[in-house]
C-alpha cells in the first residue's frame, strides 16, 4: 500500500451527528432502475449495485462552501427599504448510483464530536446577518421505526417573514413560534427567540431494484430500534428581508444522544469515530458498535487518502464523511451509497482487496462535480468503476489479473448491442461494465498518444470545471484536447456505436501504467493561512489578508494568491495553473514540475470595482468582498511651538485614524484662520493611526487659529504670535550664544577662558619689559 502523511485519531464510542429524514417532494422513478419506495425530498429514484442515483437534472455547479441559497429582489418597498427574497435547502446534491448527478451544492460539514451529542453543519461566511437553522435528531426508544426531529430557527431582526417545510409524511408533535399554513408548510410568527417545530419521521426506506443483483424490498435507510442510519430531512426555507446586504443561511445538525453525521447522512447509536487528514481533506469514518469491519478502519482511511493523492481532478471536499453500515443485521439494498458532496455509507463487510472496491468507488463519486446529459450519463458509473479498480491495483491491493477481469466484463456478448450514449440500449448495467472498460480504453488511448504526459484524469479535471451539464460534443472536445483528433475519433466510435471493445494485456499496461505518469493538481491554499493571500495597493504593501472568509479588499487593490501546484506522479510534466474570478480566468502561469514536488505559484488580480467575487482554482473557491475604502478621520491637531514671534514658523501636526477593518483614506486639509495653506491625501491600512505635519509661517501678530480636517471633522488649536522680532546679533555674540551652555562647559566657555588667558599674558609681558 502506498504511504501517505496522516493524522489518525480514534474516538471510542463517541457521538457525532446526524441528519435524517426525508423531505417533502416526491420523486419520479427512473426509466431503468425502479423507485425508492416512499422516497421524497428529491432523493434518488433508481439504484444500482453499490448505491443509488437519479435521472438527469437541470444545471448546477459546485460553488463556494456556504449553504446554497437562491435570491431575488422584490419590487415592493417596506418602510422605505426594498424587500428581497431568498431561499435555501430547496434541493440538494443527489445520490449517485455509486454516484449521481448534481442537483445543488451543500457546503461540506465541519463535524465535531462531544460526549452524548454530535454536531455537523454547513459552513457559513461571517459577514452579514445569518439565519441559524438547527436540526436535532434523536431515536424514539419506545417507538422503534420512528426518529424525532426538532427544527429550530434563530432569525435576525432584518427578516420580516420566514416559512419552512417539514417532510410531507412527518407527524408534527409541537410548535413554538411557528403557525401552520398547510399540511407541511409553517410560517414564523415573528416572536423573539428561537422558533421550533418538533416532528417525527419513519426513516425506513426500501428500494425495488439494486443494480446487477437487483432484488425487491431491501433497505436504503433504516431504524432497527437499537440504531438508525438515515439521511437528513430536507427543509426548504424561504425568507424576506430588508437592506442591501443579504441575510444568509447556516444549517447545523445535532443529535440528542450518541451518533455520528456528516452533511447528509446520520447514524444514531453508539459509534467509534476515526479520522485522518491528508491532501487537504479530512476523512471521518464512523464505525457503529453494531458493525463488524472486514478491513480495519485505519486501512480504509489510508486507502481513501491514497486515492485522494492519486486523483488530481479537482473538486476536493474538505470533509469526507463515511459510515460503515452494519452488515448482516439489515438486508441492505445496496453495497454503498453516496449523497451530497462527500457523504457516503458502505457496508462494513466490504473489503479493500477487491477490484470492485466499494470504498473507493463511493469516494470517486465524491470527486465528480460535473453534471451529465443522457449521452454522458454513463461516465458517472463507468468512471467510478474504472478508477476504483485501477486505484486498488496501484495500491497493490489486487493483482493485474483481478483488475483485468473486472474491466473485461465489459466485453461480454450481452453488451454487443450497447451504445453508451444511448441510454435505452443499456442492458445488464452496461454503464458499469462496458462503461468501465471504455473509460479504461480512453485512458490507454490518451496515455499512448501523449507518451503518458496526459491521462483520462486530464479530461476528468476539465469536466469538473463545467457549469452546465456536459454534452457528448463537449466530452469529445476535452478528449481531443488531451489526446488529439485520433483519440477523439476512437472514443466517439467506442461510446456512440455498438463497436466491440477489448481489454488490454499486461504488457500494454506495464508500458503505459508501469511508472506513474505526471499527476498534476492545483488548489487554493487554506484561507486560514493569512500570508498566502496578500494585498498590494496605495494602502498597504504585500500585506497578509487571509485568515478568514470572506477576504476583504477595497477597490483598486491587487490580491496575490500562492496557488498550490503538486505533481503526485512519477514523471515530470507541464502545469498550467489558472486563477478564476466569477468563473472567468484572469491569470495563469505555465512551467514544468518534477515528480513528487509541491510548489507555490503566485497569481494576482486587481479588483477595480466593488462587489462579491468567487476566487477559484481548479474547483477550490474563496469568497472576496470588495468595497470602497473606509473614511479615515482627523482626531487631533497640535502646533509647535504654541507661542512664537512675528515671522516665525509653526509645525501643525494632524493625527489621522482608520479604525475600520478595511483600508481607509482621508484628504487632510490644513487651515490658518480658515484659509487653506496645505492639503495631503493619506492612504491607511486597517486599524492604523498616523500623523502628518505641515509648516506654516505666521506673519501677523495676535491669536491665530490653526486647524486640520478631513471634510467631516475639523480640529483646531490656537497659537499666540507676539510683535517682538528676533534681535539681530553680531557675529561674535551669535557664535557665543550658539555654543555656550548653562553648565559652564563646552566650546563657548573654553574659548572665552582661552582668550582671557592670552590677553593676561600679553599685559604681563608688556609690564615686564617696561
């Protein structure tokens, strides 16, 4: 097994939480995979051997790590303020049949663990007002087959109304601060403090068909009475608010007792939790007390971490949450189930040393950010099956014979009439079997055409950057970009026609896969590394601005980012790292990188206009908020000296303060008796105090008013000018005055004594001679 850097923590029988339940909108069955009995909330309708998935959906793309919201600006006014509407949790990224398509992005959970409870939640930026939603889950021991959920909201003052949906089949047991609108919709009554809805759900869900070994009446989620494994309730929420800044939404999941949870999947019951951090991902594996593992928890985490390092395709979620679903006690309908961004469960009996490595299959799905059309749908399962096998081979967990047999299944005569782009032609799970073989063949074609400088991962990475569903034409264009026109033509034939494809032999594999080629990946540095994000402008020079999200700049500041470029392969290769702003590439650099090297490449962009921007590198995103500079203030003015003679100069010093969290500027104006005599524009970093001084000659006797102001504040000081003028002094006197000291020491005193001594000697000499 390949070694990986890691931090492994075992937490015995802890609780980490939650999410369960099923939401309110029923799902149509897929054409070829049956239905999930009673499934709602947009959950997958069809299932396959290792997990479930849904039909094609409209476009969505993975975005920044906050709860996805939709907004619109209303036309009405409320108390003179424009009313805006936003909504959240209306969809979620759907399960995949060992993967699936994206319906919506939900932020990765930052799961925490504590005795007796568990918490997990969508991350949220800190700016602006936030609606805090908390779902708390608990088993109902006296009623097996029921799970209790408490839905709580904390609503900021700018929200003028809010409504939420509970699952249609839920039994509501109580409300506080909500009024019922209809069967599943509740409206906030605008009372102070948290508003709650308590309800119960039946988490038991079965599927009618399950992949190559489909059978009816097997479980997808379940409450056994002693423990429960389920997905969280989808709770569509809509609110209206006033003001320019959006009121945002943060979702947190909790358990009232022992458990574990990620962003979508919840286990309720005693559980041990293992954790490993590698390659900018934290893998959490929850092993229930009732589960018996075939592979050790540490080896599962190692395998996933190795796969994370090997897959340089972007879309790395910071948190990967996995539950080892107890095998044997429940007749599960699938071997594994992946939902949301990076939540999954895998039956605990699944081993790592198999070409059909379910642990890695589900992990590969978590790296698929692109959406598909019907023509490219096969890539979801085909690629996951292929990469699960090839990654297991590379980790020395299986031999080439097992790998070859897994892919050669796609050669069977049952697939002779299958064209992968024609979903109606699929038989016997052709997307898994023939799809995996064609995926491998495409990888072989690209490696051969480029002398292994590029691979199928190059295409994978490109597709992850698409915002809209990937068409067959776009897929082939990316294949051509990676391997050339000939590879495109071959791939078109192998995907669009019923042409027979064949597995390659060991010699070909050794030639093209023996030494790992360049595997180049790109990422943004963690936002908490302040020095990796720097601002340069009139206000500050190369100043760290990271540390938290969003990064705050003012107009005309240049942001420099130390993007990460890493070659995890075995050979040198060329990199092309690009920086995107709101999905438009604004900077790029190219160079060679040696194998095993991780380096930082600085990319910069100047933000000329205010706004909210999403900075991206290969799927990693950071939010940048740009505003006009703050207004710095003159807080004090001094004059030195305060009493002068007519015609003397006075230094006027203004103290200027920028006590804001962003850079500020001020035009400081100096006045003498109300008349401007000097101006100075200052540019200040955040939380900075400085001074600026200007001299002025005072020619008229009397009291003179000197002031400094910033256009909003003016501070004054008086100076008294006398009619006395400086007495003109003779040169000897001036010299003595300049050098004498009151202590009788120094050059002036010495010169005087010396002069007197010379005079005395001369007198005595004259007297003696007479």
